[in-house]
């Protein structure tokens, strides 16, 4: 949107309060210039810049764009088809497609947690230069894995011992990664692996945390079991993925300030999607077997007040259970015990805070980037409203507009057409 744009007749979500109320929103220069409650200035006024377009949203809901924090742009399905020596140009094309699909689904910020050939760093730069339209990308570069561990075969960096892990972490950060991903346990993808099997020593975890601290950032851990999670907490890790098996004492530890968990519940609740994408029988069986305890663990986390975040692991724009993966994950967070408003916060403001970009995105508020989704219904009342995305605005750019809402130019505040 080049000219300033005033969005009127909207119901605007206040993520922090968990409420929705009538307001108009002024967008200018890719940012939210003002949010004016209806009654104070529900229509364009003399304070609106000359030449402003006035667009009527017809009573629809304006919410912040989604922030999802467990994403692999370059992932291949089934995993066994991954070629670690693939031409990086092919990797980039696949990843670019996934990024655009995520944006179309309403995801305006993604945190990547391992990409083959560090393709997330390259795509972030291409977006910065205006060569490519993508969500805001928080890049992780390549994840660090023990040889033969959960990251084996995915193009990870393979390390043994604290010195190798620390050197590898520093190399990813110096290449431009925003954070460092490690695998501290097994998972569900490979035959014979188990989420409770540890894959890193305490000294190795501390070495990676030391490298991250020196670069002013943090470590995110693939973590399947509470025993490894407790050790990682002691080592200084503050961001955890999956949490397939977490007991109540560990849930209480994870509720400390500054710690976040992305349960990725869709991982164990997308059997049809896995079959459609050619997953081997052992992967589907592992997921099905883990699903009951996975949800029970997420409920313990929610009950303890842990800061939960939306992370799909599936490409967030992929369809599953009749909706996109990012919306399905929000619905599953409600099944885990969050309120609809809490699930929306877990899909917007909470992950933005975790990633340190909450001064840019995660809310509909003056001064923030214009990262917005237009919905038919109120997601604070019913999380299923997130299924009704009609338009997506990313940093002021209209990237999806199913109803042509942004096509209608009316008079501005000065009566100019």
C-alpha cells in the first residue's frame, strides 16, 4: 500500500486484553500509524494525511498476523528423500514456495529451526532487498546434531564434544543465524529412536549456550522428554520444542519467566497429512503412539502457566484437518487448555516476545509493523474464527485479498477522491 490507508468499520483485536472492539486503523509507510476506537474517531478526520484511502472492512475482525516458531522452509517429505548434497538452488526454490504459502496462510513472521544450506539466511536477505516476498524470517541456519542423532540425514552440522558444538554454534551465528538449534533427544521420525533418549551432554549444551550468549541470542532445543529438558534448563537453554513427555514438576520449572515451549501438537495429530506426504509406516506409528501422552504433557504445561507458542513443524500453510497447519496448531492449543484468546496470543504476541520482535509485530498497535489478518469472526470468542482468513497484510503489503477489500478507493479525510 503506497498511500496511507484508513481501515474503517473494523473490529480490532487487543491480544493483551483478549478482547475485540470497534475501531479504525490507519496504515502508513508499512506501519500502523494509529488505532482509533469507534466513537472517538470512527471515520476519517482532519488528522488523517491528505490522499488517504478509506476502506470499509464491513465489520470484519482485524487481528495481528500469525507468528509461528517451528518452521522448516527446506524440509523434504518423506524425510528419507532428503539429499544432503542437493543443489542449493533447488533447496532455495522449494523453501521460497513454502515461505509464500505460509504468508498466504496469514503467517507474517516465521522462526526457522534448521534449514538445509542455511537457505533461510539467504531468503531473509532476498526479502530485505525486495527480490522476494516472504514473511519476516528469523533464521536459524543449520541445526547442530550428534552423529547418528535425530538430525542425521537432514543437512545438520554434526558435532562431537563441547569444543565442536561451540565452534559450530559460533559458525552459524557468524553466518547470520538469529538463534541456534540443537537436538538434545531423539524424536519420532526414525525407526528405533525414542524421545526419551538423550543425545547431548551437559557440557555440550553449556558450550552452545555460551556461544549464543556471546552473540546476544539464545538456544532452541528439540526436546522430547522431561529429563533432558531439566538438564537443558540448568545449562541455560530457554526455548524448547515438542515436549512429548513432560511431568508436572518439569512443567512447573518451565513456567519460569523467559522460558518458552512450542508443543508442536500437530506433529502427532496429522495422520492423514503424513500419509498424503508419503511418511514411512514407522514414522506414522511413532506419532500415533506418542499422541496421547503428548497432549497430556501439553495440558500439564498449560495448567502450570508455561509460555506456550505456536509451532507447526508441518509447513504452516499446508492443509490438515480442514484448515492450515498454523490454525490447526492454535486449535490444538485450545484442546491443551488455553482459552481461544490465549491460543491467539500464543500464535502472535507470545512468540514475538520470545523472538525479541514484539516491538515490531504481534499486536495491532500504533508504531508496529502493519502485519495483519482480516477475519470474519472473533478469535477471542472462538478459535475456529482463525479459519476465516480473508486478507493478509505483511509489513504494509497486501499479499492476499480474497474479497477485494483493498480494491475499493473511497474519499479521504479532506473529501478528495
